[in-house]
C-alpha cells in the first residue's frame, strides 16, 4: 500500500483545545465538533450549504430533521428570529447562556436547509467557555446537532465523538466532559403559548417557575415537531430494558451477561458483569451528568443485556426517564 494512502487511512480526528484552528476549519466550510454544557455538537457555518450538507451526511440524519443554531449574544438572536413572544424573552433572559433552546419564527436570512424548510428556527446560546469564545471569533452562527450518528447515544466527551466519526472529522475541540450531560430543553410557541418540545437538562418545574404552567407535546406523534421526540432514539447497540423492579429482571435474565445501570441502588448477582450506580447519594443532577457516559461504557463491553432502572418521575428524573425510555424502545 502506498505510504500516503496508509497515512490518510490512519489519520484520526484530532482532539485539541486550539480555538484558532477550529475557527480556521469552520471558516473554510468544514466541520468541527464542539463542546457544550449539554452534549458535544457537530458544528458548521449556517450560511455554508457545503458545511450543512456535510453535517446531515456525517450524521446520516434525514433532511426533514432541522438543526439548532448556536449564537453568542442577544443581538444575534434578534437578527435571526422575526417574533419574540414575551415568555420567550423571559426564558432567554433567565436561562441564556444555558441549556435552553427556543423555537421561534425565523427571519428569511436563516437558510431553509438548516430549518428543514420550516418557518421556525431553533436557537440557543450555549454555556461553555471554549464554544462561546469560538462563536465570538466567528462572524456567523453555527448549526450544531448532537455529534452522534442518527439515533445513537449523544456524546458527552471528546473521545465519544472521535469514536463515532474517527476518519471523517478533522477536529474535536476538547472542552472536557459535558457538565449537564443530556441535551437542552426545547420550547416552542403555538398561538403565543409555550410548549415543551423536548424535555432536557432544565426541568419542567424550573421552566414553570419563570413563565408559569406549560404543556408537553405528545411524545409519540408520528410527525413530531421536534424529531428528537421520535420514540426510538439515543439507543445503545446492546439490547437495553428499562424496569421498575430491577431485582425481578436480574432473576429473569440470570442466564445472560448483564450490565446494570441504576440510580442509587447497589445490587449483586453472579450474572452482573458490570454495574454503574449513577449517584450513590440519589442526586438527579449527578445522575444526568453521568448518564450517557455510563450508557457508552456499558455498550462497549459486549454484554447480552443492559438493565436500566426507572428513575423517580420528578424534576430531572422525568428527563432521564425520557432518554432511557427512548433508548429502550424496539
Ligand atoms: O443540547 C443540545 O440541544 C445539543 C447541543 C449540541 O446544543 N444539540 C442537539 O441537537 O441536541 P439535535 O439536532 O441532536 O437535536 C435538536 C432537536 C431535534 O430534535 C430537532 O428536530 C429539533 O431540535 N428542532 C430543530 N429545529 C426545530 C424547529 N424549527 N422546530 C422544531 N424542532 C426543531
Ligand atoms: Mg441529537
């Protein structure tokens, strides 16, 4: 094999903190994976058709599924959305920079490819120092879906991203482990009324403290407003089940090599090959931040089955249960 060819084949996505290199790559219409406080994103210039097409191609994401536009300031926000309901403004002021995505009517300047032809655009100001610095150095916003192939577990470390895209991505901007650990909460507006399109790392209760009661869009619609609400999503390759009575399930699958994922319970059985207790102190924030890394790890162990424990259905427990139930749908 010619030397050049073998060099190309073995080159891997470089994991680095070099912001100027990230600026250069994105400015040349290529992609960089970026850290955010939620999960890593696969980022490109929203105005570059080449970059946006590459995002869809790399992720194997259908073109009907729109992307989130990441910005760094309220001034940018105003230049890309055409209507800002009062409650949206309140939420933006309260939670940005942070894990809140607002879906609002777009201005014509936002390319249709980014929004999948919708007349709305999803926007957020992420809260990660490296990515905020990157955004400030660019004179355009970046579109960034989670940096995982369609339907797979979102990445919460630079290594997860490199593991997924390896040869096909030049650079992962290394911002360490994502602090929140699951995606942003998405809020849209219908007739000026706020609706949760996707539960995420801000709980419904926290949102309601700011703008009062709001509805959650039915999760299993066949044509969801946020395709992140598709019922199977965030899925490990290993068969995974979500149960209330974890003891009974261990008994039921005792002839198999089991991986166990629990909230705070510690259980022993000879069939358990590996167990991860997300928070010994039963802390939901801690569990959320470790959830995807735990799923990635258990999925890498070549087990027969992963048995996950249902979380208490309160606060962030609802968001965690949402992700676990999508990961376990067949
Ligand atoms: O935390 C996050 O939100 C991460 C980080 C990287 O920012 N991003 C993320 O992007 O989770 P993605 O593409 O994996 O999920 C975005 C969701 C999708 O379910 C998409 O359908 C929905 O947002 N979405 C985007 N634009 C929309 C729009 N105009 N109307 C309704 N839903 C929209
Ligand atoms: Mg995603």
